[in-house]
C-alpha cells in the first residue's frame, strides 16, 4: 500500500524481494509480479544484494547464495531462493478464504451481502443513503480494441466482460437510489501532471496519438467513458492523474459530503487502480466490497491474487462478493425510480385537481 501511494505521487520505487514478507506465499509472488507488470506499473523488484552492488557496497557471499532467476509468467522473472516453488493461484477455488452466506435482510432491519470472508457490510448498515458504487476507469482507452491498453498488446476482452457485468450492477443500484460515482484517469495535454517514469515505461505511448486521440490525455475521445458506463446527470466524476482514486483528488471530500460509509468497487484494472483505490479507502475508514466479476486484470493469476489479498486476515481491505450476491441483497430495497414515478403521477393528479377547483371557483364568482 505504501509503495502504491508513493508511486502515485511520482516517486521511483524499488521493492526488495528478500526483505519483504507476506502471510500467504502466493500473494507474495503475485505482489512481485503486479509490481513489474506492464513495464513496472508500480516500480521495480530486486534483491538486497542487487542494491548493495549498485551502490558500490560489498556483497557478502551468503546474502545471495541459493538465489536464482525464476519465471512468474506473463514475461515476468524475479530472483527467488532456489528452493522456492512458484505457486500462484490458478482458479477461484484457490482464493476462497471463508465465504459467509447471509440472509439479505434480518428481523432487526439490517441488510447484508453474502461475501468472503464475512457478510458485508460488517455492521449490516447497508442503505442507499450511505452506500456508493465507485466505478473505476471504465474508459475507451482501456476497453476499446484501438485504445491505450490494446496498443500495448494486451487482450481487452476480460475488461469488456467485466464492464458488461458492471453496467448491469450500475443500472440496478441506480434504480434503487444508491449513490454512483466515477473515476477517470488522464493527464493534461502537456503531460505536466504525468510522472516522467510513467511515460518512459509505456515506451512513449502515454500522450501518443492513436485512433481515439492522444492516449490517456484529458479531452480526447479515448480518455472518455465507454457509453454503457457513462455518468448520468448528478453523478460525480473524479478525474485523477494516477491509479489511486484518492491520490491528488477530491474523492474523499465528495464521499464525506454525501455521507458515504460503504463503498462497492468495480472497474479496471483489478490489481492496479481498483486495488490501490480500495486500499486507500480502507485506510480512510470506508467499508469496502470488491465485486469479483465486475473487475478484470491483465493476468489471471494476478486477478485471483488481487481477490485473495482483500480477504486475508479476516478481510484486511474489506470483503469480496459476486454481482449476483449483491443484486440479491439489493432486492430488499424498493425501486426508487418506480417510487419517484408514483410521486410524479400523484403530483400531476394534484395539479389537475387544483386546476379543476380553480375553474369551478372562477365560474362561481362569475355567476355571483
């Protein structure tokens, strides 16, 4: 989390793999892989011996004894102890921690979502007034076949599949009267708010001209939202220059002003912008739910580990649920659109009745 925050603020980060530990070895390996994917999206990985050698210090023989370069897949290789086995999650079963099936509502009026590793939210205080859907970076540059992500050689189909699910969930939450907010990543036309390393690691793609305009530049077509997940009138849009939704933005103030306590997170990509934003929200005291089928990643094992990292230590960053489980819990709330339509119809009837009464009164006055 600290490295992600530093990276968002433009610091050049190095993770020392043999000076870092984790409670789950698969998550540890996935963290190394996430750091260096896409040319080092969060930074670089090295060993203590590598760093000492780089600064001209003496490297004790024992410090690097037994290390060798091992592949983590997706073109990523790091130095690991020779005895270490590379074991990353391969399916959803590998990342199950302690799923809780909860009734959508209880006799005392509390509402929960069946989730892993606990029924969410922890206090059952799920209401339209205090809960928001936060849609992260559903932009054409990440979803279109001629956008930024595709230009780097990545398959955007997993992102499109997640976007379809997210659009369904967004529609349901709007209908129930929940808050909906959006983040959008992009930079000024002169790239003055883009870290130089971000341009460098993208091989100059950030800011370069593509079929949808300059990649990830504010005001260009590719920078804007895909139509099916575009904001509606009144839904806040938080423009951000990096991955975390809270980094150098007004997101926290917007949430506080609206009385938001619970955040439902969907978006792209699971291991970078979504995870960074979720960690930031958790640090700020928001109760977070990651919707597993409404997020996507560039590598299946990294996506799976992103889910598991949320659940460790009884939900260190929050909980994980499917959109189906969330929709089931949302069903206990009345449809706010239908309720508003009823109110609108009642207003029309009242207005019509008032007009009839006014005409009748005028006739009485005239006859008098």
